[in-house]
């Protein structure tokens, strides 16, 4: 984990120490743009958020005093788009990791808007902030009894043709079912008969994807995958990406100095993850998308209880009422 500068803040009338990261991840754990954008703006006004470690439950305070960049992870940024001007007025930088899958026919993402609506949102966001700041993720790639490699390629192609000119980059990942207990449990609960990718099916997907990509022209990378697909022109991606930050946000001296320093790896992520350090402010068990392959939700009923509790108290310092 990055050692961020510590600052003093006032929380509930008490002086407390808080970490003050430069880069905020919002969030790998839940969809803050889709469901918690109002909460985020209120927390930015307050100047800090309370975050709970998902493994031991221990709370800590995260100050926004030095925050210069938000990396937003989302399947529906529409609710946050109305609030981007507020972020601009605060002088904050941001870009989006926009997961845009096509599992509509299979019902694997019951809480997301219809595909056509999500494509339109992607295009509108790109036109507003530029294609380099909206990264397309097809994540995860999932094999089931009704989805094989060829069907996945057709799904990718369907979306890719629409997004040409509206993004520079496509990031893919292969579903890891056995590595995450929640993934296997949620798939079983949804009666989805899924199977793991192997080396052969990963390479078949890569070959088919890059053959089609001759037309699309995206930069393609994998997210936290061990397999080397560079022979196909697919790199290991960095989602919190020092290269993109240096290129797009060169006007920000603090960010420029941070990414120009000897490169750091985010030790809180998986071994194959290429991200530089950031501080996530989300909470597991709070995403009402209720995707059948989710690793961050363990109990749909608990998720909805948490979300209803948030709606009743949207001014809380942390998600899940914390």
C-alpha cells in the first residue's frame, strides 16, 4: 500500500489523523458514479471519507486535501455526469474506466441500464471529456453453456463498431471463477453454468479479437492477467496508469511529479496488476447492479439493505452507514 502523506482533519468535532492520497479510486469495490455520486459530492465538500478495510473491518479516514485525480470505475456514469462541473470547479482531474459488456440476452447484469442506453451514455461522456479519458472495459469475459469464444467475439464486435472514435483503449479480463469465492457463489445462485478460460481459449479469443481490431484500431490490454498475449498485440494494461496520467494531466504539477518518480506498484492489488498506487474509497456489498459474476457482493439481500440504509442516510461519512 502506498504511504500517503498524513494530515489532520476534524471528524465529528474531534481532531483526527487521515491519509491524504493524491489519486482516488472510486471504486473497484462498488459503482460510485452510478449509485453514490451525490454522496461523493457531499464528502468532497466535507473534505474526507471514512473507509472500512474489507478484510478486517478496521475503519480509517481518507482526506481529499491533496487529491488531484479520481479514477472512476463504472457501468453507468450517467448520474455522475450531471455533477462533473462541480468536480471541474474544484480543480479535480478524472478519467473513467467504463465497463460496457453485452450480457443483456443472458440477464447476467440485472441492475444495469439497457445496452443501447449505455452505449449512448459512453458516446456522450466521450464527446464531453474526450476519448482518451474514457476507457472501454469488456470485463469479465465469461464462458458459459450458451457463450463460447465465438459468441464473445460477436458481442465485442457489436459494441466496438459503435465506439470507434469515442475511445482509444479496450481493456479485457477473463473471468476468474475459482479464485474468488463470491464469483462462484453468485454464478451458482443465478444458475449460470460457467467455466474457466484456459490457455487455448484465451489465445483463441485474443487471435479473433485482434483480427477484428484491424478495423477498429483500439489499443488492447488485459487487466491483471498473467498470460502473455503480446504476440497478438495485446499488452498488460495499467488501469490506474502512470503513462496516461503523464500524457493527459501534464498540466498538474503534483500529478506530473508523482508519475515522473521511480515507478511504484500498487501492492494492494493482485500480483499481475500493473496499476500505480491509489486509494480506493468504496465498500463491498453495496452495488445494486447485482451482476451474476460479481466478486464484491456476497449476498444480494444484504446489498439492497445496505443501499436502502444509504438512501435513508446519504450524508454518512462512509458507505454501508460507516
